C-alpha cells in the first residue's frame, strides 16, 4: 500500500501579549499550548531579518555586476539565524506545564507528522518571520558558495511546511480550502507610473500572461478613492487576492 499523500493542516495560534501564548491545533482539536518570551522571539527575528538583508544585498550586487549568484554562504547564515528562531519558538518560559508542552511539541509531536502544512494565525501587533524558521542543524550545510540549490535548504518552514501567515480576522478554513488556481480572482493595486515602467521591461509574451490571465477579473486600482469604491461595491469573499505594486526608498 502506498503512503498517504493527504496533507495535515496545523494551525499555530499566537495570542498577543508578553509572554506570548503559542497554541498548536489540528482540525480535530487542540494539541498543545505554552508561553514564550516575546523579547526572545523579537531578538531572534531581528537576526533573521539582518541575515536576509545581507542575502538580498549580496544578490543585488552580484546581479548588477553580472556575476554568478554565488550565495551559498549567505544562505547558510540565514539558515543559522532561522535555527536560532526555531529554538526561540520552542523555548518556553520556565516551569511546567509550559516546558513540558514545548519539549513534547518540538521533539515528539511535530516531527512524527507527515505531509504537514502550517498556518500561523497571529494578531496584527506580532511580526515574526515564521517562514524562515530552519528545522535542521545548519552546521551540516556546505561552505561552498555555489551550493544554492533549493533542495539543500528544504528545512526552511516556508518550504518544508508550505507555511503561511493568516491574520486574526481571516478564517483558517479559507486557507485550508483555497480557490482553484484557474479561478483565483486577483485585483491589482498599483502605482501607475511604476507599473508602466516595470512592465515595459517584461517580454511581450509575458505581458500578455500578466494582463490577460492574472488580472483579467478587474481593472487595476491606482488610487485610494478607487479602492474605497471597489470595497463598497465588492461582494463578500468575491476577491481572493489583493496584489500591491508600488515603489519605495530605503526608509518608506
């Protein structure tokens, strides 16, 4: 008999506060809950974001110089930071039952599940790069700058668990039963001049895909007033995805 390919959908509920309460749930009920220090998570998150910025900066510099994307070392550093964030997520406040629940979740429960998809349901005031948690010992990764294949970094939660973050007003059932790809309704909100400039650098065949397939359900929205009018006239759950395209400097 072949193994089941059915996915196990987990929800990680994050209750705002300090300490944060992390509650792991499956469709059939609650699995575990424990508390972690918010500042510990924030420090680990800052390190992850710093390493991610290093990766992006190196990639841009190499692309600008028309050099190969030899970013294996930067990816390894990101994995190290992601592993630190993983430790923070499973390091509870002192004492039981929190320590016992965190240890059981990390070492016994989660590793024994297969085909897992994780949805993190979080309050608006908590900003953690959950998808960049790294699940394995990063010291086992190569020090070869050319070792950048995605298979080498499959332990990032965004890859391993197809992790998504849903905010508290979005029902997990919407993510668990997504619209079929060909039926997804995407509405584009864009800075008109920036979009026109960017699209001009895209090959004609790809322009056709973008304009006629991705955004065929609604005309682009280019102002706050247009967006207000759209929201007033929109039927419930009519839109699957809002696609924002703008421009920014280093601070805004």
